[in-house]
């Protein structure tokens, strides 16, 4: 009977990447140095993938924070790198949109101590991320609903899967092999081919991770 649970662990990804550049023979085992070096480079690659502004859908999840009175900011935990959008729910259950603004827009607000229902948020890209609210809350009955973008999880242990969709595994194998290739004397042309294949697979994986857009219907004139 067919199942839907196939995936690869960290060490299986490393093994396949090293095999592509002749680092280990088919059926061979990884050495300790290969695991250490390959594991570091795999984690660096995973984090770099998220640095181009692409937001994989599986990293977005809705969170709720009840705001204290006079709340002017919220500090996120270390796993949160951004927020996608947000809204405020009041004590009647009505939802109010919140605008995400830039540092410049926030700096232009003359009276940042003004109180009321927050209508704007500046997400300061500090470490950790800090959400600055404007206006400052005037009551303790607002619930901030925000869609956090979490950092991609590390491959720390041999059996870790990184909690990524399976379509991202093959790009990781090819791109990791391309990164490791210079240390194994792989010619430049072959390294570029690994990069080309890995890049194409990654682009396809990212296309499959986009949000579904609203359909727009244009009524005919005739």
C-alpha cells in the first residue's frame, strides 16, 4: 500500500551530496570530519535560502498575544525573523487591520506615546525581532493576531529532517554538493552544472511554496 511519509534525514542528505562529488563510494559511510563539515555547510545553506526574501508557506503560522495596557512594543522569541501581516481583535470580537510600516514611517510619527488601538506596527529587524506598536495600547482588551515567519530549523542531529517539505530535499543535495565540490577537486564546469541543477530545483520548490492568490474576474464590455 502506498504511503506519504518519505523523507531524508540530515546524514542521508549529506551522504547523497558527498556521493555526487565522489566523496564516498556507493554503500560507503560518512567519516566524522565529513559529518561535521557537511552539517555546518548544510545549515548555512538552509539559512541562506531564506535570506533572499522568499517566505516559504510552511514557516508562517498565526500567533495571538493579548496586549497589556500601555504596551508599546513586543519582543519575539529567537525563532521569529519577521511577521507577514497582523490584525487586532477587540473585546467584541471585531477584527481591525494593522498596517506594517517601515522604520522611516515609524520615525516620522511625532507623538509615539499617543494611546489608542494600535493601527500600525514597525517590525524592527533586531535579534530578536521587536514589534513597535502605534498607538500605544490604551486598554488591556486587545488581542494582536500576527502571522509570524519563523527561521528555518537547523539540522543538528544525524536523524533530523529539518521539518521541510520533501520537494526541498533534492535542491539541498545538489546545492550542498556544489558547495563541497572544490574541496574534492571537482572541475569548475561540473560544479556549475551542480549549481544549475540545484538552482532550478530550488526555484521549482519555491514556486510550490507561494500563497494562493485571489482570483480576479473582469466582466466583459459587450
